[in-house]
């Protein structure tokens, strides 16, 4: 299992804006799609991810990558956090394969 830092680095790589000077998690303008809805949305769009929610078990957000793989996250009463985590994990998988 990857740490949050590793997930963020791989997700940034997948989005095409990782470089050695890039710092995901420090400073006033930090990028953190694990915590920020807007950052997660931009990451999702940049990586071409799709999210599906299945009812009645709506506690699973499932972003699909371009190769039809899926990531599942249970929300534990925070569907926004689960969605952000699923987006970052899917993007990190893309970054890992680059």
C-alpha cells in the first residue's frame, strides 16, 4: 500500500505536472486532491477519469481509467473524501505505469 505522499506524487505525474521542484503538500498554494475537492476534480479531468456511483449501495465511488479498471472506496459517512481518494488512487495507477 502506498503512502499519501507516494499517491500524490504518482497522481501528479499522471496529470503531467510533476517535476523535481514540484511540492504537493507544503505552502499556501499546496496541491492536495486527497483533501481538496477542486484539486481532485481537476485531476479527474486531466487524467480522463470517470466516476460512477452505484445505488442503493452508494458508499462506493468508482473512477474508471482509460483501460476500464476500477477503484472502490467506502465512504464511512464522507462520500466526498471517498471520491477524492478514489480519484487520486486511480490517477496514481496511471502514474505508476508511466
